[in-house]
């Protein structure tokens, strides 16, 4: 029973940290504020995460199942990627760790480096390989992957980090899908 309570407490702290980091960035957040929001003692955050830096690192562990979008023909890549993106932006319970990392990247060079490395490994490189394997020359595949990556990051920054309205999910998905497809097709 004790272990499950510890796991549940740790999860509650992480959810509160993601919410606060996503809304206010890194600098404005305190261990005490996260602890108060999670209904725990600040010393539990120190015990579980080692302090604010460890809490931030744990709160920004990100996974993107981008490879799921690569099952299929290039002619429908835009629709598959757009569906995955919109699902992430609208369907996630709680704050998206990727959004936390994006918002913090302006304040913390290590967050910017972590975001860039994460996107290279989990988005740009797999997309480049997919486009190359779909028959494009290597340089062309790299350029198109870079264009798609920059477009999606730009839309994400504009609509999520700068807090513009995301708009209607279906309209956003259709627009993203069409635009990504145009970039994939050249």
C-alpha cells in the first residue's frame, strides 16, 4: 500500500509541476508553490526529485509516437501527422511535457538544447529517413523534413507557447494536414 501511495504522490507532484511550468515558465516556479499545489510537503519534492532542477527534468520527459505516422504511403503523410499532432494538442490529459519544454526554452539554455536534441531525434531524423525511404533523394528528403519540422514547431510556438487560440480541432487538423502534405510533396 505504501509504494502505491508514493507512486500516486509522485505522479500528483509531476502533474502539478507540469501545469505550473507550462503556465509560468521555469523562473517563476518554486518548490513550495508546486508542493502547495500538489498538497504535499516541499521535502517530498526534494526526496523524489532532488529539488527544482530535478523536478523540471522529470516534468519535461517527453515522448512523441511520431513513428506511428510513418506507417503508410507518402501521399497521406500529412493527414497522419496532422491527426497525431492535433491529438497531442487537444487530447492529452494535463499539461503536455513538450509544451513545458517549449515554454522554458526561452529562459533556460539547457531546456532549449534538450528541446532541439529531442526534436532532432524524435521528429526531424525519423521524418528524413521516412521521406528518403519513400523514394526521395537524400538531400531533398532532408530539406522537406526540415521544412515540415520548422512549420510544425512554428505553429506549435504560435498557438501554444504564445497562447493564441488553437481554434477548431477539425479545421486545424485539415489545415495542418494539407500544409504538411504540400511540404512533403515539394
